[in-house]
C-alpha cells in the first residue's frame, strides 16, 4: 500500500509541476513585451525643436533623457544608427497659456492669471524593424501648471520641462515596447 501511495504522490507532483511549467507566463518588472532573442538594439536620432519656443538645449535634453530611459528599463543596446527599434521626431509644441483668472476686486485694475500652463508636445516616429506592425507615428504631449503670482517661468521652466519630459517618455515607452 505504501508503494502505491508513494507512486500516486510522485505522479501528482510531477503532473502538477508539468502543468505549472506548461501554463507559465513571462513577467517583466518594467512591463515590456520585448523578445530579446530577436530585438537586441535601439537607436535614437536627435530630436529637433520645431516649436519655436523653449530653452536652447531642450531638444538635447529630450534626446538624452529618452536614451537613458530605454537603457535603464530594457536590456537593449543603444547603437548610433539602424537599431532594431528606431526613434526620431521633433518637439512640435511649446506653449504657455493662462488657465485660471484671479479677480483683483478693484474695478480699476484688470484681472490677472492665477495659473499658467506649460504644454509640450513631441512628435515621435517609432519604427520596429523586426515587428513592423508595432511601428507608429504619434504626438505625445503633457503639461504642468505653475502660479505666476509667486514665481516666474524663468524660475520653474527647467524643472517643469524635466517633469513634462518624464511623463512624455513614460507614455512613449508604454506605447512602443509595453504595447498597452
């Protein structure tokens, strides 16, 4: 009887192990769907500033931030040209607009902006040379608000740009290699 019980136990564990192996799912902590057996490299062309606004180094900041993000969050190797995944594009929007007015309660003084919004848009041309159906061309944009009554754009511009770029790059990452 013990030999039969042992056989049943061993068979059960073998069957359970095989079942779990056959039904396994591959997880990635960064959320990517990259098959590293066939996709090994990525390249990023310099993005240009076609918006007519922003600081002079804005396009360089975006290009380098995009490269750094993909290097930190994937196993892909950065190459100068012709990567398996290719990124190019331009910053096509840089606007500062009032969002909320504040009344001065004085009929002799004009109302003024209580919130200003910096909006940046980046057009991205993404080419997946291995799985062409995932290639896309799309504009990603994001904004941040600041209070012009307590600070000027010159005081917060670099911080706002950095925060906006982080959000845009995360959206690009999600749309390209996370396939959401």
